[in-house]
C-alpha cells in the first residue's frame, strides 16, 4: 500500500517537473510546479512529516507560487524561443551528470546506509510538529534567528530593487 | 512493505537533474527561477527521506531552513527580474550580456 502511494507521488512529481522545464508558456510551467508542490506535500505525509507537508502547501503553493504567477502576469510576456545557444554544452554537462549518477548507483549496489544509533533527537514529543518545535527552539535556536535575519534582508532588498523611483533617478542622473 | 530509501534518492536525483537541465537550457529567467525551485525541492525530499530513515527530526528542521532561504531567494529574484524588465523590456537572458567577457 505504501509503495502504491510512493509510486503515484513519484510519477506525478517526475512528470510535473519535466513539464515545468519543457512547457513553452511560463504560466503553464508555474501551474505544473503547483501540481508538483502538492504531490511533494503528499510524499511528506507518507514520510510522517505532517508539519512540513502543511508548511509546503502554505509557503510554496500559497506564497511563492502566487508571487511567481503575479510577476508572470505583471510582465505580460510574449512567448519566445525556448532554448538558448549553449545547449550543446548543457547536453555534455547533463550527460556527464547522468552517467555519474548511474555509475554511483551501480557501484553502491543499492545498499542502504547504516542507521546511526543513539542520535535520535526526538525527545518527549508525541506529534511531528512538537518534535520539530522541540529541536528548533533548543538545538537550532541560533540558525532560527539567522533565518529571520535572512527574511528581513530579503524583504528590504526586494523593496529596494523593485522600487520605481530609484531606477528613474539613476537613469536620469 | 515499506519503501526503500534508495527509491527516494532516485526520485530526488531525477527531479534535481530536471531542474539542472532547465537552468542550463531555458532562456526565460522566470523558468530558470522555477527550475531552481525544483532543485531545492529535490534536496528537501532527500532531507525528509533521510530524516524518516534515521528517525532524526533534524532533517526536517533543515527543510524548514531551506524553505526560508527559498522564500528569500524568490522575493529577491523576482524583484531583480522586475528591475531588469524595466531596464530592457525583456527577460531573455540572451539580452543581458554586460558581464560577459
């Protein structure tokens, strides 16, 4: 049963990600990415990461993708050529990566890594969100604060970059 | 019957490669940013799969941080795209060659 769910999610994720790259219209690409985000959230549920599944839908599908669609429609793009001139080089690099991946998987012989003993950090929490909160606010408190700083910098940077009169002043002066 | 860890790694590898090829091949900057999102999601799948496999919740915490960075990247990247569009009225990366040798 678990495998049925995994193969369904994996198939849709792989197909949607190919569509994101292959589709000509940016809006269709963004919608394919939306399908992929929802199925990644489903995959998280099968992996017992319910909190991350909710966050995936709220942040990725709810915020990030809406921002993308907003910009695509704001710019009112015409459809244009899909691929640019460096595609032979890209083909060589991509083929090398694929071969390397195949060789690595064959060489490792599909052996599963050893489960490390005694590193479990789930302490006294019953739910998934509780376990994440326990670790996030104790062990990873400093990275958590740094993440808030990153968000602040990104917010200020986005406002400064997209502000109209700054660009105009620079081009006039 | 549980799913082996290697299946998740293969899925994540496929998605990552797709995103990588998209970054290299496409000309539209928005599609390139979408491909970067694909790669970030591939790493997130890896993190969650390993987190489940090792019974260690730290992997999910890292997905949380990756999500934060992805949100920041999208905000700044789209602001840059809007600024570029104002300057050149195009978002094909072939149009922006100022830093090319």
